[in-house]
């Protein structure tokens, strides 16, 4: 938003490097006294300008012209859909933090997973703080080489393996295969790294240790296998 | 490696003391030169008599008004200047090195005769410990940032964010708790952010004064810890053009910079002077021992122009400057959450290292600072003057983050700060024992977030208006004691406009009224012992960032929550500065003791954790407490022989949170710098030959509050440096060349005051070579 004060232009005309002024002075034809008078007048005008040409009060220039822009970057929601590959039944894990970092605490919703089943796991990322809801998954799809999901389980009999790959035949993790075993309780941590080193040791098989990069998502879901 | 060096330095000190006491050859090689001219019409006052009373040495000015007294011993002298038909005029002069002074004698039979040294200080600051960095000192850090230049002053340290961003810190305080005056104008450039370096071209000034005391009486709000003053350069007053070219090559970063300056006056128009200056700097990635600090390049360019006119009654100056900077932020410091930070700390090396490049990528910052100033000074009578100053400045800052979907080219933060400042003061002379100035000052400021970043603004739009009145009286009591006392009252109002999370417009208005009082004394107990004493209050209304921050601070991996109930910080700072000369000036000691009690000291206090989609982050609330800072700066200078000397500077600062009874976070640790200097004043056409070895020891900070930091403070470190410089006269021209080397042994270290110490080590060895070429006869 452009905000200008009338004085700004007044000062510009008195720019000390103005070559014309220097040339005129260099001619040396003017008397010192004359010059002093001119100078005094110039500065007087300048200060009068400051005193009286107070900056115009338009309709409150500090009020942002529009509501703060939508936070395009924000990911409010991570959805993991476990689809049973036999029954096509969906089990949805959802992390939602509508007001972004800070503010209200996020909401975590999970469903129990049946044991000894095979699943296809789809990840989708949303920004639900804007209307209509923005699909962030497509942004990841545009930059597959620069992103990778990692899955770490604690205490739960669940395995995850990548079901997709980028142009370099390296995994991404938007689509995965999963298998549950005997009933158990624990956690599943989902991490999305931006700019990981996918060729580092163990990274392409899902080991986060050497991945590097910076974390876009790190969400831990409680998991119960029944 | 550390201990032998320390022992070495200690040994040198002992040697210097012992030889100092016994030594026979006194270093009496100082020169006092200059000119005496008539203030009124500028004619050289030939046959003026210049006398140094205690030295019993005098000189008669030649036809050009030039005088020279050579081979003087260091010390304090009474300078007496006399000219036919005038009563002699006396001034105190402390001579520690060869100096040149241009003296102006006001030469009207009916008016009081006065001697005026052309270097006129913007303010007196009686009783305040202050250090002046002159051209000679500053040129050694050619090509360095303003914070690095200032670090040569004891008590001044750098709060840095990687190798590219440095903020000066005085007595443990930085940012909005110190004030920067650029050409006499409050520098308004988003100093609230720790990753916001001052937008100031170090090339644009030849002289910087650091006042290490509370000085709100003199300068208004924010002058809690001290004031940094880049002083206006004196314009030529007579015809003729001269100039200066400076260049520097910097090894670490494989870059360099340069500056060109041209100044002159006009024939037939005495009193008119002009000056133009332009500079540039380009450095690539810095190197730490063993790896490149990727994305730490810097590009800077600046230009300034001044035009001024001055006669006996009337003076005026127009000043314009522009400074632009683009800098890269260490790529490896870009982290998503605490896990990344823990990984960075446990790995010990940056996770992202690429080949050296000059390219600057996201994360990066660009800033543009523009200053226009007009000043007018009119003498109503011989000793009563009115000074009116107006300045307009804009500061535009854009910060680019690493973003998805090709949005890295879109700034994540885009703010414009526009500030108008106006000041009118009346310098009055009530009598010989009481004179001073009274004044009014005002500020009008707007901070506007440019739309289109796609991110909720870090700080809201606001408008700030403040106005103050002040009175400072100077009370000289005899030749040896002068007092100064002053008071200021200031009102600040803030109007904020922001949208909350649900999209509702909030427009809170806040108002703060503050006052400051100060008293200071300069007491010259004897010629070799000077004491400065000052006790002053200072204030700072809370900044908008402290009132209304809300959300994740990416660089700090923390959620910061503002508090609009915060009140102004109020500081009461007392300083005593004792400067003494011993053994006929062969040993000089300067000790500054200070204590600073700050009420409502605003800081971030941990308040649990908050879960986000990126994992859990620690939450910090802006709260206020009472804080106490105290410490000591010590300088010791020994002339061992006429050529060898040793200089040592030590700074100690302690900071306590009195409310919580804890140490304060991010207070510099104890440090000492010792330099062994070898100087030859003149040999043949070569002058001012100087060789120096510097040892720099920084202790580990052990006084830390628990639970505020992600990693323990790094260990102590010791760095060695080398410097050499020489001047050569070439008729009317002069060349000065210097070599400066730091971290000579490429030591790997991390500094507690570097916010990027979690991610990478500090810069390794660096060598810079600088040249200054002055042409035309400087008058």
C-alpha cells in the first residue's frame, strides 16, 4: 500500500546532488550574500512545508486494505486414510489445527484398525483455514522429488512401506502399503521432510535418521489394533 | 593452545611494567600540527602564537596559518592560542597520539573571542563514558559491518545471527535498548528483530562515538544501554576539490568492497561545501574450518550526498543517503521443528553444505534504507542559537523463506517503516557558569505490512506518534569540574490495526508517558587523572512486537506470545569512568564501572509447550521483570619503548533477573583482548608504520538461566590476529595500505552470542587487505 507525504516530493526538488544547482553555484557569479539569502529562503520554505503541509489524513492508512491474506503455506489438516484392500472399508486418522501454530490446541481423531489385514494408506493435506478448503497435497505432487514422508511406530504391530515414487524412482509416501498383525496399542509418527537427502543411507527404505532437510509435518497418532 | 598464549600475554605485560618503570627513553615523538584561521573571513592567521604551556613549547603560524610542534611527550596540556589584538584563549588538550587540529579564531573586536575546534560534537554527554572511533581506527575494519567495527570498543559486543547479521550490544543490551543516531537522526530500521542488522553504510561515516550510559535525557527513548552516534562529516569550507578512494579485498567470502568520496567547496563562496560518496560490497559464502557456511553471501551498496553552508550566524546542511543490502541466511539454519533443531545440535555440523558460491538463495533478506535530513542553525546572538532539524526516513524490509510451490520468490515478510522526526532546540547562554539547551522533539511513524506475502504478518500495522520536551544545563565550576543536569518528558501514543485469527479487525490504542532525569560530572582531579561520573534514567515504551507478537518464530523454533499489558521499561544507570596516566604518560588506564537497574525489563519467559502440525514447540510469553546489569570495562595501554606498546581491553558484564532470581539469558561472557603493537612514526617517506599481534580470549558463559536454551553454552575460545598498516605521502596525495588477519590458526569455535551456534561453527581464518588513497589537499 502506497503512502506518500506531500513533503517527500518537496524534499526531492532540493536534492543536494542536483547537477543544475551545482553548476549554477560553480559559475561563481552570485555574491555570497545573495547565495546565503537564497539558501535561507529555500530552507525556510522547506520548514514551512513541514509545519503546515502535515501529511494528509486519508481513511486510516494503517488499516490493512484487506483481511490478512490467506496463509497459503499453512497445513491445518493431515488425513491418513487406511483403506482395507479386501473390504474397501476406510479407517481415517485426522489431525486438525484450524488456527495454525499457537492459539487453540489441535484435534486428533483416530479409528481402531482391525488386526491381520492389508491396507492401502493415502495421505492428504489440507488447509481448512481458508474457504474453499485448499488441497495442499497437489503442492507436494508438484514437487515430489523435494518431499518424503516417514513413518515410525512404537509398540504397535503395524508395518508401513512406500507405494509411490518420484521421477528419480525414489519414494514419496503419499501412497503406502500397510499391514496390521496381532492386537496391540502404540503410536504412529508421521513426518514430512522438505528437501531430504533421499539418496542417503536407509532413507529410501523409510529410515529417517540420515534424511536431513527440514520438517513440514510431525504428527503422532495413538493407534489401537483390535 | 590457550594457556601458553595467555601466559605469553601476561609475561609481556609484566615485562612492559618493569621496563616501563625503569625505562630511560621517553616516547616523545608526538606531533601537534594544524592551522589557525579566521572564523569570519577564512584568512589564515599568520603569526598566531600556539603555546602548550606545560611543555613550554610554542610555534608561530606561517603565512598559510600552519603551525607545527613536534617531538612532544604524551600528556595533558593547556593549549593557548593568541593573535595580535586578541586576548589569549586557553583549552585543555589531552595528547596521546599525533594530532592535527584546525583552529578557528573568531576575530571581532567588539565580540567575545572564542576558540572553536572545528570538530564540533553533537552533544556534550558530560560524565558519560564514551569512546570515539576515529577514521584511523575505523579504516582497519574496512569492509566489515557496523557491528564488527564497533566491537573494537570495550563493553561493546556483537549479537549475531550467523556470519551475515550482527547487532551491536552495549553493556549487555542491544536492539531497542540501545539507540543509534545516524548523522544525528534516530535510526529507525526495525531494530526489534534479533535478525535485523542496522541498515547503515559503514563507509558513510568517518567517526563513530559510542556513549555507554543511559542517555534518554539527551536523545529520547530507547537510550537505555547506550547510544551509537555516527557523526556528520565536516564539510570543506574553502574552494578546491579533494577526495578519497578506498578498497578492500576479503579472503573469507572471496569478496571485497570499495568506496569513493569527493568533496569540495566553491571559489568565491567561502563556507559552502559539498560531499558525495558511494560504496559497494560483495562477498560470497563464508568458510568455517572444514566446511562452507552455505548461503552466507552479502551484497551492499550505498550512496550519500551532503551540501552545506556555514557562516558566522547561519549554518545549514542538507543530507541524503541511501543504503541497500541483500544477505543470505545460513541454509542449514532453516529448520521445521524441534526435532530438526535437536538433530542439528547432536550432529554438530550443518546438514546442508554446498560448494562456495556468490549466489544468495532463500532464506534471505533485502533491506533498503533512505534518509533525507535538513538542518538549520541560526545564531540569534553570539552565544544563543536555534537549531532546527527535520528528517525523513524509510526502511523497507523483505524476508524470503524457503516455501513450497515456487513461493520462495515471494517475501514472507514485507514491511515498510516510514518515520518523520523533527527537533528544535535553543542553545542558550545564561552565564559563564550556566548554559545549555532546551528543546522539543517529535516523531511520527507508520509501519505498514505490504499485502501479498500470503502469510499472517509477524507484527501488525501501527502508527506511532511521540513528542517530548527537554532541558539540559551545563554548569562548569572552575577549570577542573563541570557538571551537567537535564530532564526530559515524552509522550508516545500507539495505534494498532490488526486482524485476529477469526478475521475481526482490532484497533487498540495505547499511550505511554515517560520522563528521564540525568546528572553528570567531569572532574579533572589533576592533569593525569580524570573522573567522569554519571547517573541517569532512561526509558523505552514496549515495542509493538512485544505487545502483539503471536505465533511461531521460525528462526527461533518457538511460539512467541505478546502481551499488550506491558508497561515501559525504565532504567537507572550509574557509571564511573576513571582515566589515569602514570609514569609520565607511559601507562594509561581507563576503568569504567557501571550498574544498570531496569524496571519492567521485557523478555521471553518459557510457558510450556504447544502442539502444532509440525510437532510440539516451546511457548514463550513476553513478560516483564526487574533486571540488574552491572560490570566493568578496562583498558590498559603501556608504552614499553618508543616503538613497542601493549594494549589490553577487558569487558565483564553480569545480568540478573531480580524477579525470578536467575541470570539473564544471552549476556556476553567475560572477554579480554591484548594487542602488542610496534609503531614507527616516520621513516623517510613512510609514515605511521604499525604492526600488531592481537590475542582475543572469550570465556565460556556459565551464568545462564535454566530451561531457556536448547544447548549448553559453547566453550571458551582464543583467537589470534595480526595487523599491519603504513602510510606513504605522494606530494599532495596520500596512500595508506593495511593488512588485517583474524582467527590466524583457523580455530573452530562457536560463540554464545551467535544465535546460529546450534547449526554451525563460526567463521574460520580471514585476511583482508585494504587501501586508502586520498587525493587533493585535505583542508
